[in-house]
């Protein structure tokens, strides 16, 4: 495993950002959404998509710690069962969360002994390298952003800095979403965001079963409907679960 990434030791602020326009657009959208009644899952989806587009990675997932300190998936670039299961493995995400610093696995095959659960599963899924950065909020870590690539040593230090920047924005967005009670601690309110994900998972299952499509297609149908109607993804998911809307025709397309 490569040494933990440290901003202080790798100051490359003068180096031009790759795909800087795309990154800036993503940051502007994220900051703009925080000024209104925003959808926390959609915000995280946009940040993950920006992460893979700018770094060239294949997939990414954002995991949030629950009240027991266990990481749960809040958002991912792909809703396949295989990817969601992989993100839950004890791997770099847990390391980043617990140690509040980045973790790198430049070659999953070479580091299989060091990551006995995660590395074989990630390799079997077609990935060659994996990285994770903590979701930092003040001095706390509330989760992790995991980045996966199909080539070895795919991300450099600059890519990790970009990932950390996007993770920090996600952490701020999550905090704003969950701090509902005055004086409440962030850790006490984190289940609010995770409950949103539970509803989305239920709705995915309903659409996948009724439309005879996979979970990723079901998620994209929900997300598309939320964007088209200007409603929260969590509200759309709740309506599907409660039977108030029927998107079976869209899911079957």
C-alpha cells in the first residue's frame, strides 16, 4: 500500500488541474445546491460523477458511518449489486474513515495479502487499483469516498487531492442535511441521511421487480424522473414504495 496522502507533503497547487472546466462546473453546482432545499443523495451522485470524469477512474462510492461506526453506502456511480457489495468490504474506505487519511492500493493483485477481503473481491470485479479519502468535517471523519479503477496505479497524488476536495464538499452537504435539531451532534443525526438511502433501495427493488430490469436501470429511472419533475429523489422513492406513482413503463424501456 502506498504511503498515506498528505497535502502538506505534496503541495502541487501550481500544477494545472486536468479537466478543470468540468471540475469547476461540478463545484459550482454543488455549492449552489447547498443554498436551497437540496437532495443530499443527488448532490453526492453529482460529486461522484465529477470524481470519475476528472480522475479517469471507473467507479466511485460514498460511504457514511452509522451510529455503530460501520460504513454504509449512501451513493455510487453504479447501482449494480456487485459494486454495492464490494464497497461494503473491509478495505481502503474503512482505513480512510478510521485514520482520517487517504488510503491507496495501486495494484490490487500485488496487495492481496494486505487486504485479504477487499483485494480479491475487487480484482474479481475487474478493478486493478483502489483508493479512498475520508469525509472530513472539522476534525471528524464521518465516512469515506472510495475510487476504483480498471488499471493499476491509475490515480496520482493530484487525483487524490481532487477526490479529497469533492469528499469535503459532500461532507458539508451531508452535515447541512442532517443537522435538524439545534445543538444536535452530527454523529447523532447521520441516520437521517442513511434512512434516505434505505427508502431508495426499497424503491429500486420495486421498480426492478415490476419492470423486469436490473437495479442500476431502476435507479436511473427514478433519478431521471426526479430531475424531470424537480422533486427530491427521496420523495420519488417514497412515492414508489407507497404506490403513489407508477414508473413501471419507464423502467421497462
